[in-house]
């Protein structure tokens, strides 16, 4: 892996002294220093990605480093208030199998805190390739390795909520291509297959940082899946819902650089054509 902001942050999270320094760093000052020095030669590509996404590159860098300092602080991080914006949309999914359609905007524990505020009395399960049951604090369910699909479907059958990030898929997974912000990228076919089940409610969410420094669950109108569409038919709709949520706060979309950078662990797009976006049933 070539040296980059992401490799530097990953190494800082692993090395004890570097993690302490990152945990106590001021994200604004650090972002200004990195922006001025451009130590990994990424500024030009980040500027192109920011132009595509409609974001300010310095504000994106500030948010990325804020998330990194929150992760480095671990259990010592200060709790943040959570505001749920769109409770009527949330109520529409009550008792129904629900799949969140949410871009990656927060560190895992802050995202879990948002989920706790949204679903205090409802089962919800979080899946991430690098998230284990002991990694997060809260009532969210995290499947044991090897039992992910069964656990997710069990929660959905109970009228619960499936929480994962649909805007990134690791190499080695089955994928389907979609268009996102004018770029071609791979989406997990397994996630699309779960979302394509008859009666599933697709609930768009931007779990983001608010203007007051707290956290916001920014919800949009849910979409009900009817019939038995193929994953390839539902994937474009998922991408369209993701894109709309990204554009709510593009400078907080942590995967913004992947519009112009190659992510080392991400599955590449395939060679076939993408599908048109289907229109939700009236």
C-alpha cells in the first residue's frame, strides 16, 4: 500500500503513542497543516473528488480527522447529543423489515449512538467486515463471523432493522455495478439481495455531524420494495438513495476520495453495463 492519509491514520490507530497523540490533536489545526504541506501528494485528486461531490476539500479533511480523533479516543470520547430529524419517516417503517440506506459519514461508535437514538425499542443489527461483537457499546446486535446472513434475516423477520454501509464493498465479494455521482463503482450484491426482498422498507439515512457539534439522524421518505426484483434491478435504486443522502452533507462523506482515488481494499467495478434506476411503485 502506498503512503496516504488513510494508511497514516490506520497506522496511527494501531501504534499506542501515535494513537494518544491523535486522540488529543485538534482536527482543525491538523487539517490546515496537512492541507498546506500535502505530504502524500493527494491534494489534486481530493480537489477533483470534491468538485464532483460538491464539497469543500478542507472541510472534508477537517471532518475526516475529527472522525479519526473520535476513534482514537475510544471509550474516553465525550458522548454527543443525537437529534432524529424525520421521525415521521421512521414511524412508517415500524414493525416492517427495514434496510437502512446510509453512506459512510461517521466513525462506527458514533454511528451506533445514532442507531441507539433511532431504535431504542426495536431490534437492529450492524454488519461491517471489520466490526466484531465486542467492538461497539450499546444494544445493537453484531453477528458472529460465519453467521451473518442468518442473523440479519432473523432480525428482519422480526420487523427489525439491518444497518450497514452500502457505498463500499471489499474485494472478493459478489458485486453489481452502479452509478454514483457520475462514477462507476461496485455495490455488494448480497446487500442488494437482502434489500430486494418483498415488503422490505428502504430507509434513507444520513447519520452525520450537526452544525452544533452533535449528531443527527437525517432521514428521508422510505421506499417499499414490492414483488421479487433481482438484486441487479434494485441496486440502481439503492445507489440513487445513497447519492441523495451523500449530497445532504458531501463534505462529511468519508468515501469522497474514492471518486478519484483507488481504494486498495475495495472491489473494482465490473465490465458490464449498469441498470437504469427503477421507479418506486406508487
